[in-house]
């Protein structure tokens, strides 16, 4: 299991662009921590995201990027 407190101090979360996301669900299935929540546009919980980037690589639309 991931030590989330370690990652929260070291990394920032990713975000999903509402303009680009087509809610296909590909990213959700790839997220190792379950940080991605389903909806009309999927969202990433920054308190759970460990900034591993798996979702970025999985998204076929390129809708996921690092949060600013």
C-alpha cells in the first residue's frame, strides 16, 4: 500500500480537462490508488493522487495534465 502522507508532501496531483475528457473510463481503470472518480467528466481527487502519471499515459484523448 502507498504511504499517501509521503506522496502528498512531495508531489502534486493531476487534473482532467473538462473540455477534452470524453468520460471513456480508461484512466480510472489504470489508477493504482483509485483517485479518479466517474462522472460526466472524470475528476481526480488530489488527496488520493500520488502523481505517478499512469493516467496521463492511459488517456487516449490527452485530457490529463499536472495540476498547477
